[in-house]
């Protein structure tokens, strides 16, 4: 009887593996950057406006470095697992944007919308 129980357990385990495949979650991340010609305040303001226009309206926040000479803007898109971040560093003369999400096409389209709005 013990062998029959083991065989049943193995059969149920194999059926579960075959009938209920595990899902694979993946994340897409796209980045963009450029030369920064304005001030830190202008860059962060532009980041907020572009993010808002692209639909990143939740959890918006600005975080300044301790020296107040560079900073970041972060936001997420309501109802989706997408978020964005923009770094403004006038001392280096550059900015960078990163957008992450689960759907690669939607994530890329979101980055394009942000860049287009800058």
C-alpha cells in the first residue's frame, strides 16, 4: 500500500508541474540621458512636469543631495507596476532618466513620453 501512495503523490506532483506552470516575472528597465544646461531647480521642475504628463502622478518626490547641488525626482504610475526616476546634476552638466516596469513595450513607451515632454 505504501508504494501506491508514493506513486499517487508523484503523479499528483507531476500533474501540478505540467498543469500549473510557474509564471516568470520580469522587469524591463530603459534609460536615457543628456546634457543639462539649466539649473537644478529647472531640471527638477521639468522632471516633474514631464513625469506628470506621461502619467507618473503617484508618490512624486524630490530628493536633494546633502550639498543641495544635485538631486533626484521619483514617481510611479497609478494602477501599474511602473516607476521612474530622473537624476539632475548641474555640476556634471548631465541628467539621466530611468523607467522600470513589467511590460517592456509599455515601459519603453513611458520613457519616450517622458523624454518627449522635456
